[in-house]
């Protein structure tokens, strides 16, 4: 298969506010834009923010719905964490390490956009954990959830 790009469409309540979070805050590149949607580039992938008329409610915890990036460089992961802090983006979960000392150890943090979409950014200590390490059954955890 030739190189494919990932595409994700998600709801927002205000295009201008979404642009502030995703372009000015997160550092996405802005593509096409209309009054009801905008195309964003995030690490070479296409995100499309669509204006929703529905009330966008916060979900309780990070599961089952969130999206984000898996960094292959811990320095790039740290740079985004530092940028998010400097830009005042809302951390749903602060940067931390999950499953320390195991083959699935990874650094992670979650951001929450103004419309309650959750974004996870992580870096695995062992690259084999991205798609492998089938001997482990842990997929996510519930520690680090923000208090209600």
C-alpha cells in the first residue's frame, strides 16, 4: 500500500474558538475553511472540525473516545507538552508515565479542547509496544482521571 493519511472529523461548537485552540495553541496548519467547518493538518494527517448544533457534553473519563498522536521521538512529545503549557491549553491529564518498567511503558498526556474533545499524545519507551507486545493485556488504564 502506498502511504496513506489518516482522516478524522469531529464536532466543535465554534469555528473561531476551534481555530484558536488547534492552530494557535496546538500548532496545526490551517487548510480550507468555511463558516461551518475547517480542515487542519496535524503531523501530516487531516482533521476536519465540523460545527455542531448539538450540545457538546464532557465525557466521563478518557474512554472510550479520544484521538491524538503517538510520537516516535520523546523530544517531540516533550516539545508538544511544553507548547501546550506555554499556550495555556487545558490538560485533562498532566504528563506522566504509564506502566513504568514494562515493555508497554509510555509517556502520555491528555488535552481537552473547548468542546470537550479529548486528545492524547504519547511516546512509547519501546517502539514494539505501538502495535506489538501481545503478551500484555493492558490497554489504557483508569489512573490519572481528573476528579469530578
